[in-house]
C-alpha cells in the first residue's frame, strides 16, 4: 500500500500538544491509505492515546494533516524498533517539553517587561535625587532639637 508524500522526516510533530485549529478532513479509510497502514492500526493508536482524531457530528473520525504527520512519525519510530509504549512515553515527554518551553518564553517576556519597569523606576529615582540636590533649601538640626529649613546659599556663604 503506497502512502502520500507527507513530510515524515520531522523529529517532532508540528504541534506537540496535539491541538490544532485545522479541520479534520480525512476519513479513517483515506487516512489509513495515506499513511500506508490498516484502519485498525489507527484505532489502536487512538486507543493508546497516540493520536486523537476529531469526530464528525455523526461520530466518524476525521484526521487532520497534523494527525497524518503524527501517524507517519509513529510508524517511522515503530519501524526503527520502538515499542508503542515507548513511543507514547516519548510523545508525553515531548508534550511536557513543549509546555515548559512555552512557559519559559512567557517568563522571559515577563522578565523583560519587569526589567523595563525597574529601569523606569531607577530613572525616576535619579531624577528625584537630582532634583533634591539642586533645591536651594536644606534641613538643618540645631541644638534646640528644632529642625529649621534654611537656604543652602546662605549656608554656603557662611562656610566660606
């Protein structure tokens, strides 16, 4: 049985999550023919959780292009000697890695935004400090424990 010319050389399925916005267009018999396997094999893969085809309103399985690529990959790994249990575990690990990579990217964006906000706060702090240094008044404590606001200019003149 010849199968269609799908890209089966991918090391990872197009969507590690198995979720796709594409519509399931291939009925089981067509999907089986495309990947060069028997429909019962597709049912077995579904039962093991390796592939999750969509369902029509009548309950018939509908496979997407991504499902076809995933089945081709499963077939390739099986032909290389991996058991279906090992393939299932591999795909679960890939899913976990995919989720962690997404979370990592989200955290990088959050970190970048936080660093930008921190930079803005530091810039504002420097502006406030410069403003305080440039003011012409200062707080001076006298022996009477009173705090008096005096002009820095007077103080500078008295120190000279």
